[in-house]
């Protein structure tokens, strides 16, 4: 479950074209399966960094999304998985199950 939520968050950040990166990044948000996600995206070299919360601020996360991997923390637990596990199809994000 945790991997699905993280992959979904990473996929949304990658799917947003042309995110303007200013000094104070604008918060992005979406709801998936009744869970509210709010996050900001910053650029660190070739890596996008997603920092935010799920469940109305109850669950913090910080993800580093590179060209091949997603790593970081979700609810203070470490996560690390291949970006290829996230698949995009016609505006729908599908997370590969293992």
C-alpha cells in the first residue's frame, strides 16, 4: 500500500508538464481513493524533490525522483523503488503490482 501511494505521488509530479520552479514553489494537490495529497516540487540538479503530506497533513513524505528511481521517506519510513514500476496510460496512472 505504501509503495502504491508513493508511486502515485511520484507519477503525478512527473506528469505535470512545465512546473514553474520559483523561490517559493506553489503547492500542488490531488485526491486519490479518498486520500488528500498536498506537496511542492523543487529541482535539485537532475532530481525532482517532492515534499508534502497525505491525509490532511497527518502523513509527511519527502521523495527524490530521478530518471530511474524514487527514494525518500513516507510517514518517516524509508522507500526506494524503480521509476519503471510506475506506468502512465491516457491520463491514468497505473502502479505496477508485485
